């Protein structure tokens, strides 16, 4: 994915995780994915000098 796509996905997940109907299993899986995406965003920021 490109940087912008990852940022959109990251922000969407941050919002989606707050839904009241999420089970603990779903939240765990979604938080894990959010960490992976955040790490990718951070790598791309560093690689391309994005602040």
C-alpha cells in the first residue's frame, strides 16, 4: 500500500475500534492490525522524510 492509503486505513481503524458492539476478540485482532499499519506508516514517513 502507498503511504496515503495506509494513513486512511489507520484512521479508519482508529475510529472503527471505538464501536460499542465490538467483541473483545475483534478488538484484539483490530488493535494488532492497527499496530502493524502504524509501523508501516512510520517506516514510510522515515524513508520519505515525511513529518
